[in-house]
């Protein structure tokens, strides 16, 4: 029917999705687990199901290729005017060397072309780190991401001097503490900003992605310095989680995007159809 769509929006390689609505089209990227980054576009959400994925970037340099995860892209002000900045996590063939990188578009087409811009890291804590995301607050840019501290995969924030450079040390703003954040592994990851009128939230994924209990939690910004952990308060309950009756398991790693008329905030996320689903290419994108 006109104006309707049916989930999922893809049947393969649908994990860690990100959607932007820009100048009449929806643009969708998701984790590829390869050295290739792809994007599909359509004037409708339903059209994304049949849109052909376009390769927007391929990398052969070992330090920033292979096993690419968690794409996010934003139109931000660069040194030559507005450009798309495409953030991704990549490592060597295994999962133990993941770091965060960013591409820059040559123009303002979300499909590129793109060039490699830089690696994003805190020199004082240059460790395994994933799921980079941009928070825009009071005219400043901040980078949100996830990294391990001891047994906990936790959330961090750092200030940015431009879309490709961190300008402060990382600051811990959330670590797993509730039972619903510690199923399978102790995990807080995939932080993304949500803005509503004057309120700012960070929605994040909790528990291990290989369980049906992967879900979303929420931090609320209470004002003051975003780099002060006291400026963030965790909601004690999850805000989005599995539905046995609807056979939706492990719904998390999300983004937010605007409806075509700009009046509604929509969520995009991945989930599994089976309680036995794991962290693999079988996860599909839903909105």
C-alpha cells in the first residue's frame, strides 16, 4: 500500500543500521564485516528493500580495512564547507583490533565519492574502541563511543575540534550496572544522540549482541558540561527490548532519522527473527 512498508528493510547484512533522510531520499548503510562499505537509497522506506547496495568505499590498507562495522554518516561543516562524514569501525581479520575511522565526501552527495580522512582516537587511551557517533550540542561536536575498561564495555565521550579529530581525553559516562545490561557479557555500546525540543538523550545498546536480550538503554543529559559524567543520568529500565509474541529478538544498535515532512522521529535498528539468533549477517534492519 502507498505510504506503508513491511519490516525488514533487507534480508542480509542488516546489522548496525543507519538511515538519513536527505533531499527526497532515504540513505541506508549497515555493517558489512568486509573491507567494503555500501549504501542503498530510495525515495521511500519500502524501496530500500529492493534498492541495490552501492559500493561507496573499499579499503586495502590493513590498519583500516577488513571487518568493517557500525557505519554512521552526518552532513557537517568541514574545511571546504558542508561535507558528509562517514564513520566506521574496522580492524584486522579478527575482532580484537577494532578502531574508529572517518571518510570525507568530496561534495554533498551522501553516496560520495569518499576519501579516507582520519582515525579517531584519544592518544592517552588508544585502545580497542568501536561504534563512533557524533553528538551536536550548543554548537559544539562531541564523539561518543564504546571501549573496554576491565570486564566492562563502557560508554565514553570526547570533545571534537572538527569532524575528524578528538580534542580531549575520553570521559566515562556509562558502564554496565543493572542486570539487564549484563546478560551474556557486561556491555554498553553503540551510543547515539536523540534530540527532542530542548532535551538531549543518548540511547545505547546493552548486554551481549549474541543474545535475544540485546536491548536499548537511555542516558539523559541534565545540563552543564557534557564532558562531566554528572551531566548524564541513566534510566533504570531498558527503553526498547525483545518481543516474544512478535518474534523480535535482540532489537538494538539503532539510529534515528526524520520523517519526510520533518515532524516525526523514527528509529532504525537491527534484530533477529529467532531466539537463537547471534551476532552475524542474519540480523536484519527494521524501522
